[in-house]
C-alpha cells in the first residue's frame, strides 16, 4: 500500500451469517474499493457486544463465518487489510479517550439510539456501551485517519458525529484527525422477505451461505404486490419486493418482468422461481469459495492475524500522537 492512496475504513458486525443486504449494501462495494484504495476492513466484534453482550455463545463461530463470507465474496487480503476489531486494542483505548470529550447530549440525539432500543425491545440496551457505540465507531475511523467511509444513508448521522468528535479533539488539543467524508453505497437498502429492510433482527434475511433449496424456500414465501390477489389481476411491480431484486440482481430482465407483471402475463409463483434461480446462480461462486475456505482454518486464522498486525502499525502510531497531544505521553 502506498501513502498517496485514499484510506478507507469499514466494518461489519458478526451477529450471524452475512446476508444479501450486507453483500449488496457493503461487501460488493468493498471488493471494488480495494482495487484502488488503501482499505481497512474489520469484523466489528466489540460492536456486536453492544447489543448482544448477554448471549455470546455463538460469537466465536459467527466471527469465523463472517470472515469466510467476506473472503468468499471477494475481499482479498493481498489488496485490503482484513482484521478483527478486538485484535487491535488501540480501537478500545482511543474510544476511551474520545469518550472523555464527547458530550452526552450528542449521543442521546443520535436517531438510531431510540429506534434501535424500540426495535430490540427484548434486549436490555440501557447500557453505557450501547449509548457510547457511536464513539467506538468514531474511534474505529479516526484511529486510521480514514478520509472516506462507505456508508448507507441510515449511517450518515453517525458519521457526522465522528466528524464533530474529530473537530472537538482537534480544537481542544491539536489538529490530528482529518474529518472523514461519506461515500454513499450504490444499493443501500435491500428489502427482506417480508418487505421490510433486510435485517437479522427481523428474521427476514437470505444469507449468502444459504444453500439453493433454502434460497428457493425463502423466495417462495416473499411478500409481493398486496393488491394482486388473483393470477389474472394486473400487478404493480414498483411496490413488489420481488421486483426490487430483479432490479438489483437481473437488471436485463427487469423491463420484461415489469411489462409481463402489469399485463398479468406472469404469475408470482413463476416470477419467484425465476428469481430463486437467478440468486442461486449469483451465489454459486461464493458457495464454492466458502467450501475451500472451510477446509483451511489455519489459513483463515493467519489472514486475520496478519491483518491485525498491519492494522496495529497504523493504529498504534495514531494513538501515540493522540496521547501526546492530550499530555499523556
Ligand atoms: S409477478 Fe413478480 S413482480 Fe409482479 S407482483 Fe408477482 S412477484 Fe411481484
């Protein structure tokens, strides 16, 4: 990696298998970004604890599976630095330092704070760690002095908070942290099988590791145009989640599908069968790569270890600079 490349940082939480929404909204973008930029991609295991601290029995396996998913989907360790967040303790230490100067009111006004508590009602999220997770996110970004962060629209307030925290640090002590810019991803939202945003919390995901028969079953029960009750009723593709998938995964077919749907010349059952086949073809190379990676646990371990070592070179230098500026060195 040369220093004149734009440095980009992005992470993903290991809260279960990666799904098509993650693939389209984040990972495919990572695969493109790593071709041109100095990329740091991490498995955000500390972040997973902010909502799942009470049940960590699957955490180790989830981390492994997410690493396999990322590599199988094309994240390449020779092009990008791939690591596990907790292997780079500088994230936690900078988080601590930034938490000293972040006003409580900034955190309480983050829109996702209240909405997520509402969404995950079954969990006790009245914790210090959950309120402070945007500060941890700021530390993740600032520790690499990342200039750009690929985000979906729902993440923009968090990034704005990171910029504010960077400004506050720079004003209080010394100008160390650049304010990162948002690089909006192409397809931020993919509907889940129930039509809401695809999310593990809603149990409406199609995992990228789902075998073809599972993909077929999940697509088979997807919601469609609610006004289309009988086969002979003309459909409205623009309100149909199945059609959204055609737009993303089979752009060449979208016009024909829309036309046939509106003319009631295609039924929803056949439309879904065709979509399942398209998705399975799309996922086939990822599944083949997963099988190979599953056979090599040592290789996986080494990739993450090596990634953490490379990440720490940058993170330790930034942390030292921040401590010096504060007067702790
Ligand atoms: S035919 Fe396809 S696009 Fe039209 S409503 Fe049915 S599933 Fe949706």
